[in-house]
C-alpha cells in the first residue's frame, strides 16, 4: 500500500506537467531528478547522513514523540474547553517555534556546508537546480513535524465548543501553510545572506542567524516594550489606511523579500561552493602560550594528554558541525544558567538553609549542558581525518582520552564554578560557599563522566547523524526526569549540615572514581571504533593514500 | 594562429585580503597540449578551477570556447572535462554508477553513454570492478574513474590537474597515449603537473606560474634557449629561484631531528 502510494506520488512528480512547473522556477527537471536520485541513494547508503529530511527513520521517531505529547496536550485542553482561537494559536506557535530551530539549522547545513558540492561543482548544473534538489528535503521535515504536532489536535479540536465541522481541515491547513511559509522564508533568509555576505564568511554569518531567534526570545523583556512603543507611534498615521490594505502591503513586502532571497540562491550557487567549503583555509591561527595546556601536560597525561586537550578545544571552536549543533541548545542553557546565577546573587539564601534555593538547580543545569556537549562531540565535518589516530602508539590513547576529558572538565566545570565562588562567599559566607562549590564540581563531574561514556570513538570522528539526534531528544527527556529526582534527594540532604559535611567528601570520591572509570571506557570506545574503521571501511586507507 | 579555445586576460583572483593570482594573461589554441607548471601554492589549481567555472575571478576577462566566465559557467562546464587534483567522489557509488552520474549530468544519450562506459572500463581494466563501491577502489583506480568521467561527454577542452597521481606505470603510459590521441583529435589540453619529465615529453608549450605570476610562456625549446639550460627541470629551477636551496634545507631538518 505504502509502496503503491509512493509510486503514484513519484509518477505525478516526474510527469511532464510537474516538469513545466520546475522549469518555470529555472530548474532543469532532468538534472533535478538525477540529483534527487543521487541524494536518496547516498542517504540510503549512509554516505550523506547530515540531512534530517532524508532520514525518514529519525523523522518518524521525532514526529511520533510529538504525536504522543500532542495527544496528551490536546486532550487536556479540550477537557478544559479553552477557546478555539487560543487552541489553534497555541499549536501554531509551538509548531512554528519547533520548526524554526530545525529549519534554520537544516537549511544552513544544506546550503553553507555542501560537502558533496565539491564533487559536483564542475558539472553543468545551474544554481536553481542544485539548490532545489538540496532543499527538497526541508519539505519532508515540514510534513513530518506538522503532522506529528497537529494531527491529534486537529481531530481533538472538533470537540471544542465553537469549533465548526471542518475544524480538522482548517487546523491542519493553517499549520501546514505556516510550516511551508516558514521553510520558504528560511531559504529566503539564506538567499539574502548569500547575496550580501562574502562566501568565506558565510559559515560564521549563518551561525549568527541561527542564534538570533533564541537570543531575541530570551531577551524579549529588553526589546519588547520598545517595539510596542514604536508600533504605537506609527499607529496614528496608519489609522486611516484600511486593514486589508495594511495586510496586503505587509504580505507584499514579505513575499518580495522571500522571492528575491530565493532567486539569489539560484544565481551562481555552485561557483561559491568551493570557497564556502574551504572557508577558513586562508585564515591564520595564532599560537599562544597556554597555561591550561601546560597544566594538562603536567597533571593529565603528558604530551599525549595535551594533544587530546588541544585537539578537542580547537575543534570545538572551529568545527562547523559541532558549532551548528551546539547553537541549537546552548543559548538556552546559557540564559537559564545566567538567570540562576542572577537569582542566587540577588535574593537566594544559602543552599543549606531551610527551603528551596535556585542554587539547588545550578549543578544540574551545568551537568545537562555537559551531557548535551558530549552528545555532539562525536560528530565532525572532517571526520575522515581520524586516520591519524590509527598510527598513534597504543599507550598514547589512554592519555589522549584523559586530555579530552580535561578539555571539558577544566574550562566548563572547574573554572566557571571557581569564578562564581567569590559571589557565593559574598552571599553565604566561606563555609557554605566552599561546601557548595565542592558539591557542585563533584556533581557536574559525574554528569560529565556519564556524558563521556556516550562518546563513541575519537571526538569529531563520525559523520553527523540526525537519526541519533532524534534518539537524543528522548534520552535528554529521560535525563531531565532523573535530574529532577536528584534535585529532590539533594534538597532532603541539604536540610542537615552534618549530613552534607559527611556526604560531600563521599560524593567527591565517587565522582573521582566514576570519572576514572568513564575515561577508561572512553579509551576502550576509541580503540574499538578505530578498529572498526580500519577493518570495515576503506575510506581511511584512501585518505591515507591521498 | 588556429582558433583560441581559452582566452585569459589580466586574470586576478583574491581570497580575502590575499591576492593569489596577479593579472595573468594567456591563450590556448585548439589542439594544443599545454603544460602548467609551478611550485606548490603557485596558483595552478586556482587557475584551472577558474577555467572550469568552479571559482569566479576577482577581475579580468576569462573566456572558454568563446563563452565568458563566470556568466556562462553552466555552458562552459558542458564543453569541458575536468580531472581534479583531489577528486571529491561519492564513495558509496560504484565505478559504473559514478560514470553514469557524470554522463547523465552532461546529457549524454543513454545508449551512447553505456557504450562509452563499457569501452572505457574495458580499456582501463576496470570492467570486473565496475560494480564495487568506490571506497574499495585503490587511488589509481579512482583516478582512472575520474579521467573517464571527464571524457564521457567528448569535451572540447580537457583540464587535467595532476592526472597521473597514483597510477601504475602501465596506466601512466595509457593516459599519456590517450592525451596524445585526444590532442590529435583536435582537443585542447591543459595539463598541470609536478612530473617535469612527463610534461617535457607530451606538451607542446609550457606555462610556469610562480607566486601568482605567469613567469614563462613558450615552447620547451624556446625556454631552454632563453635560460640556456638543457632540461626542463633546470629551466624550472632557474625560473623559480629554487637552485641550491633544497639540499641546504634538508640538511637543516635532519640536524634538528638529531637534537
């Protein structure tokens, strides 16, 4: 049945009528379908895993999770009989918010990091055909996510008091149109970037654009009043213009902006591919004396440890895939963390006093951020470069693993908390501050140790895999529940100073032992994955020969 | 002079603030085999990428087969064959699939395409490996596939960037014969290489780029006469001021390793 449906859709899409539609957009239908078949084949053979829209299994998992959540949510709202307009607005906003993050990231990865473009850059393909084929997978993302998030609510909405009989069609139609418009707008935004920003700066510019919506959302209190005031100031002159004319004007401006952006994508895209992929190759790096690097060499495994530390630290700063994935969550953690520190400094009593303190959440927020970072650590743009580790002496790998751990533990666990110690002493006194920081460092270290166990192989040594990211959403949700339980237990422990004084050294020792065990597990994982790579794939050998 | 296939005038290419090519000019006539020489980082591959429409020049005029670049990049790509220095390939495709992809993107009619692929694979001794994925190919086999992909659509201009890398002796002889045969058929060939003996043997004319400047353009004989050197290697050393420097540097490296 499914296959028959696919065949019918495929036949319609490859029909002469649809070819005429493609041609009207400047797309060469023959080459478009050659590219579509190529991308499908590469995804199926796991060579092109970096695009979520081509990973139907991952899409199904994500859509399924949202579907279950939306059943619960919509049943709850229908039971409360909330107004129909509020119901549809809640789901539309949530759908667009979720899609915005995913589409921005996916469009950026498709357009600004076109690794396969290098193999196609000398082929006679025009920009419209190539970008059209590259971006078609966004359509599937929209379909799956809109479906997962809105299928249940569109059916449940019929049971709302004011809902008409055709509510399911209305709800789903509005959500789908919104999703498609958003996808087109994302492509338009990147088209404008390509028009304005030099090719070698595109990667940095797109990462900035990806972060903008989240930063705007988090800082809304700062800019929203000013925005409202500005709107009110122009309301006076506009009050004589009919509402339909205003809507038409706004739609016209947005439509033109998106179309011009889309046209920019189709202009000379493939000429920019080489510069985009190699951007940064002409950038000069500075060699600085690193105090941390020397510390790591001395205390965390000598020169091999320092190699692991510097490799991970530098790749975290420069690897496109790592930065792109981190951007999807880190602004959230930064704003929550900053909010917590602000709350602790301004009004919070000692975490060991009676009652709940925002400080109780701090180690767990940093810990969750460390877990997320470890999840992203294994994927990199230059994953084929790990052949280098095949020729590294065996004993160096354990020290290398120590260095990788140090690159996360020192700058993200120890140093920030030591820096905050001054603030804590000022608020709670030396004894409580010292106890809390020791406890917090030990707790975050345990989170990091858990995260390190999930890193498969050499950091940045795997091809990005959105399928794993979908599983990660579920994993992070489970971890969040466990963290909530941990916060509850911690609250009980913190009620007694004596228990705290006894338990904190124990937690510290447990953290140390668990970390050592995790580093060993990580080292085994590196060896295992290198053995797999050297045995199963010829990729590495061809890289070495190259 | 016969018909010009490539016309380059005051070509400048900048990357960021760095000027990689400084106003170079040359013309390639139909049927010529021209060697493009230069030390690493001189700008050879950049020149070839501009001629193939992969990069766009910062200033200057570039025309290939009478079509201006970068404006007519797609039409130029239909008329040229390009063998890249570090060929990006889709590793999970088989040799046959990669050749089919290239031929179809160049709009070669299917029956003709299959006949050409069959002939090519047999000639290059790849017929029995045609269904294996490229990741299992040796470097030389991959190079043969790239050469085949560049020729399937019968291009007028062939741009070869280090085409002999990784090929065994038999395959090298085969490629050299192929280049001569293509030139005899009226194809123009721009051949970039570091193997000076091969360039000396097969090219009619030499272009030498050094630090982004075109420092020599002429037949091998005229270059020998103007520099009063007997071999192309000596000509190259003299023009790129490398004489005597390499031996001294190497001694220095070995001394450092001893410390």
